[in-house]
């Protein structure tokens, strides 16, 4: 790690820029005036055509260390869509490359699912646990996704002394922004019960985290700002 002094983020690398969440990250980062470098697989570069001339693109697998080294060079922040593609440790490879190769004092913000638990104090419903188990078995059998590798990726992040945040989201929907999501340190908190967040607001939380020092070394679980459980919680606090 470098010094404890932190400078404002000016240049951001977005790893996984071509996906649905990634494109929202690009849009929001540009709206905030950041210089943006996007990383995506070569076959997906065309998905970023709307931002041609406004961002730099480094094509290649996000677990390729040379790709990450080139893309993250000079970036004050790195936003990582931590996708567990395939069965070859894609998530953990991506996370490790970012941890090793991002600038020493860069702000690192990763996305993952609610199934990630930092301290084992999250409380999951039986339905959620069964759903994750089934999804993991089916996806691995089809060699599409390796859910356990996202767990390994986050284990490495949590063990790191880098300036990281891991943003945990579950069910997502499209739609206009409702504003910055509510969050809690642990699944099972009643405020999270509604279990639904707008995808654009997941991206918003990640981008806002770049400048929020209070979220360094936190793994916030998020839910939409206007979700019923959030509104109930707000009403209870006002009484």
C-alpha cells in the first residue's frame, strides 16, 4: 500500500464494461466527469459503440494479467463486475489481477451476489440457499458459470489490504433510477427483505463508493431505495 493520503478519483478503469451492469457503470462514470478505460472481451467491444470516442477500450479477457495491467495503469479507481464465467477460475483470476496490478492507492470496487458472506454472520432463507445450490450445480454441469469461484475471488479480496469495497446485490430489475440504494452489513437485516434493486442503482452505488471512504473494507448488501422493506424501515425510524 502507498501513503494514507487519498486523492480524488479522476480516471476509472471499468472491468467488464460491455455487460448490462458495466454499461451503466460507464454511463455514470462519464456523467461524473471521470476519464474512463473499459475492459471487455474482444467479441463484445461492439456493445460499447455508444461511447465511441469518449472512452478508451482495452479488449481481452478480464482475467488476463497483461490486459488488466494496461487498462488499470494510471487509474485512481477500478470498478470490477466480478462475473464467474466458465469453470476456469475466471472470477478469482480477474480479482487477483486487479489486486496485484492496479495502482498502489487505487480505490477498488467489486460487484458480486448476496451469496457472498464476509464474516459468516449473514442469515439466508432456505429458499435462497436452495436456489443458489441448484444454480451452482446446473451452471457448473453446463460449464457456464462457477459460482464457487466468485466466493474464492471475494475471499482473496477480503484478505487484501488494498482499498476495496465489495458491493453485494441479489435480484435485479431494469427501470429508471430510484436513487442510491439502502444497504446493510448482513443479509437477514429486515431492511433488505424486499430483495430487489434496479440495475442502474447497483451501478450507482458502485460509482458513488469510489469517493466514499466510509465504505473502504466494507461488503455492503444493497436493496432498492424505494423497496417496501426500506420504506417500512424508514417509517419505523420516524415513529
